[in-house]
C-alpha cells in the first residue's frame, strides 16, 4: 500500500487529501474510513460532499428531486476555465448542453426515450454473434504469443468497436474515438493542466465537427443504427433534437460505453490472477450462470464509474453534516459496492457471493445505466470466449504489478501484461 493510502487509514480526517493521485489510484482505505467514521464528509480542498455507504448512495440515486444531476460548471474543467485561448477553441465548436446523464426528469426521461429501445435486452440479443466474433478475432491476434497487454489488445477494443459500430462510424475511425473519449474523460477528471485542457478542448471540438457531418448524413439517409435513432427521433410530435443535443447524447454514449466496460474486463483478469481459488471455481464450471456471477462480482469489485456528481437542491442535514443548497456531492458507487453493511467480507473477490446481484456499479433510479444490458452482454460473451481459449492466467514474466489511473470519476487499470496457456 502506498504511503498516502496508509496515512488515510490513520491520520485525522481533516488531513486526508481525497483527490491526491495516490488516493485516487487506491481509494479503498479512504472509502472504508469514510463509511465507518464520516458517512457524509466534506472534502476540505474541493468542497465536495462524499456519500459513501451503500444505503445512502442508493437513497441519493433514487431521490432525483433532492439530488439533481443537472451539470454544474465546477464539474467540467473546460466549462469553468477562463483561459481566453481555450475559450476561443471551445467557441469554434457547439455549445455543451445537458441531456441524459446531466439532466433531471422530466427532460432526462424525454432524452432517454429516444434511445432506451435501442439498448433493450431484446435488441441487444441480435448483437451477440457480432460480439462473439469480435472477441474471437481479438484473441486470434495474440493467442500464439502466450501473452498480451490485455487492456489495449482486448479490454479497450471490444467495447470500443461495438460502440463505434452502433454509432455508425467506419472501423478506420477507431483511433479517433479513443482520442475523443480520452478528451471527455480528461475534462471530467479534474486532473488536467493547461496544456492537457487545451488538447482536450481541441479534440472535443474535432469530435463535434465530425459528428455534425454524420448527423446530417443520417437525417437525409437513415440507417439501422443508434445514431439514426437519435438524430431522427421525435416523440409525440415533439420537435427533433438540435445538433447540440444530439452531440451531447452521442458523446455520453461514446464515453460511457467505452472506458467502463474495458475497465471491468481488464480488472476481472487481474482479480482472477490474484484469487486463484476463484479462478478455479470458474474454470471448473464455466456455465452461463457462473460466467454471469463472474461478471457481476467483477462489476461490484471494479466499479469503474466510481463517483457520480449530484447537486443538492435544498439545504440538508445528513449524518449530522450541514449541506447547503447547491452544494456538490459525490455518490460513491465504488464505496457502496464495498460496504461491509451490505457485502460481508467485501474485500474478498467472491464469485459465489449470495447477493452479488445487489451491486450498484450501474447506479440506481432514473439514471440507471442506459448501457447496462449491452455491457453485461459484452462481459458475459467476452469472459466465455476467454475461458474457452485461454487458461492459467498470470502476470507476464518480469511485468510490474499493474497500476490504477488517478481519476476522480472513473477507476481502472492503466494496463495488464497478461500471460496464459493456449487452449485453442
Ligand atoms: C461496466 C460498464 C458500465 C458501468 C459500470 C456504467 C456505470 C454507469 C452508472 C453508475 C451510471 C449512472 C450515473 C448516475 O447515476 O449519475 C450510468 C449511466 C449511463 N450509462 Fe453506463 N456504465 C457502463 C456501461 C455503459 C455503456 C456500455 C453505455 C452505452 C453504450 C453506457 C451509457 C450510459 C449512459 C448514457 C448513462 C446516463 C443515463 C441517464 O442518465 O439517463 N454505460 N452508467
């Protein structure tokens, strides 16, 4: 455990620096401390109130009237910057508007209605052969080497290709999607310096201009993809979405549909290496039920959407802490998923856990993840193919222990040098 993380477990609460990169990388000691000693805690540096216990996080997610998702400038670095050069770059694009993730009902429901059907489990069943073929093709590329960098060779490309396909873009544009996703996440990470912000602004504007062209094409010539559904949707005679609204919806689907599933796929492999007893359980019984258990427990354990913003719509007092109206709170989904009050022995990765389906990695309430069914399908198909083709997972010879990224909202490994034996 790093020095910063160790301090978190013992030092006075007011000395903790929750946004310190080392704490962001390894947040578990802080989360335990918060759940036990300060279930509602105001981070002295950012001013954000952290809510960390399972029951409280669920309550927050379900009470959208008290805890609004409507974006606030402080939660997006670019919106808050007063650097004239960066503002000029942003001005050459389209305004950032709030849609699903960053809107409240009833407007949020209106936006969701446009795309809910496209992400329904029934619709996604048809995608299964495509996901399976993709998983096989990715593994084909490295299976004979006996090792791979799992994140970039499998974890990232699987969900990325699915989403690029669903957004109706050609394969050759894959690298652009990765670059744009990184820009949006960087903007949310609160960790960018000026150069990083400038690059993020340029990449986000490039994304907007690229998709404005695709929006025009799909308006004139609709196809059977999600993009066409978004740009041509008009419910009950309402007027269609504006370009800025379409861009916001597309960016949310692109960003949320990428990094999160990649993180869970990759962390699952690392968890299986660290927990040989759990690996053996799945290896001996790779039935659909057990693979699904593996996916749910990996979701609980990895919780890639670790924190989500909310804004208090009125003055509150919670666990003895005063929260003034308009304060920003974090619903700490990753901490909720490690709450010993809900999951006994939470630090144990356990694919036989009784209540693993109570995990809240996909959130709760009106904002419950739009892509949950898609992500589950990718994880289940992806793990099934992996267990059919590879065994005896381990860290590649001489590879360092994998490291987590330092991001306030998204948690995941920066890479995983995986070695394995080939089955077929
Ligand atoms: C392991 C994978 C994933 C995880 C852990 C995850 C997590 C989450 C969470 C926690 C929320 C709720 C946010 C809140 O309450 O403020 C959410 C919402 C959302 N997710 Fe996911 N997600 C995943 C995959 C996906 C995929 C594959 C897509 C799209 C293809 C997607 C699209 C969205 C969208 C658009 C929302 C906003 C929904 C709304 O606010 O109405 N997610 N996700």
